[in-house]
């Protein structure tokens, strides 16, 4: 087992950065799949109106995929916006405030989107 | 003991300052990169608007009318044409962000990190997202 304390402790390979890096890519792929599936359904299937639009999101498998996309969006955007604040905002207080705002904004929006989706 | 204070001053390269932005020439890949960021932040800020559109377009036939009239009658004090412009900016942001993201995945998977590959793929990213934005913009405004 690697030594996790003292002067010999492992100071690289904590994987915090790697986890987020990977999560951002995996969530991106999931959202891309949703986008392609949605566009495919929009392109093929005749005239678009409320009937057809709501039918697309009423299908249970589409609700499943849309929910996965909403949660992916939440995490993906958190990683991205946190990176933006970390890069450009130095004062700790302002940075923390912006990060709290980001979390509230994203969680609120995700909840709203789920509410719309599950009302169908 | 050697005197370390006599060493010649080495040049220091810091991050560019905000006042230097206008005079700083970015390579194409740099443009893709900063636009990737800008498009992401734009979508983040307009997220409630997107979900509002999702809401009114799906909730009922009556609210669907509200959705379509947003781009004719407008939203509050904002005229319909302006709302179309907002959606067009979102369309561009989405396309650029998606294609620049696919470029990242492609670079990760195939180790395509040479200067030439970066330049060509940046050009493709900018061209493709610009072209698709034009096509969808024409669809949005004229058809």
C-alpha cells in the first residue's frame, strides 16, 4: 500500500482532476447521444406541432434519456463553470460566492427541467 | 559561495492581462478554445430561458401557442425578432460547443496533437459550426 502520510507520502495521482476530466467527457457523450436521437426524431416524422413534439418526450425511453441528459448537464456544467471561476476570479470570497450561485442556478434549473419532463 | 543576486534577469511570461486582449493574436486553435468557453458560459447563463422554452412548448397546447408566439409577438418588452436572435446565438453556442467537444475527444483518442492537425481541425470546427448556424438561422428567420 502506498504511504499516505509523512514526507514519503504520494503527492501525485490523487485523481481528483482525472475524475472530473473523465466525468466531463462521459457526460458530454451522453448529452451528444440525446441530441442526435432528438434531432433524428425531429427530422423524420412529418409536420411538427404540439402533438408530435409532446409525443417525442412522452415515450418512456425518451424520458429516461432526457433525465440522464439533465443530470449530465448539471455535472458537466458544474465542472466547466468551476474551471472558469478558478481561472479568472482570484479573491476567495467572490469565487466562493460565484460557485455557490452556480450550484444554486444549476440545481434549480435541473429541478425545473425534471418537473416539466415528469409532468408529461 | 556564488553570488546569486548578480544573475541576469530572465524574461518572465505571465498570463496576458485583460488590457492586452485586443492586441493579442490567437492561433485558430486558440479561437476554438476561447469560443468553447464563451459558448459554454452563454448556455449556462441562458439555461433558465431554454428550460422555460422546454416548459411552455411541452406543458399544453395552449402553452405551445405561447411558445410559438414568443418568436412573433415577443417576450415582454423584447420583440419576436430579438428572441429569434437569442435562439440563434444559442444554436451557434450549442453547435460550436458540441463540435469543439468532439474535436477534443478525437484528439484524446487518436493523440492528434500536432500543430498541423490542431490547425486543420480548428478550421473544420469553426467552418462547420458557422455553416450549420447559417443554415439553421436561414430556417429560423426566412422559412
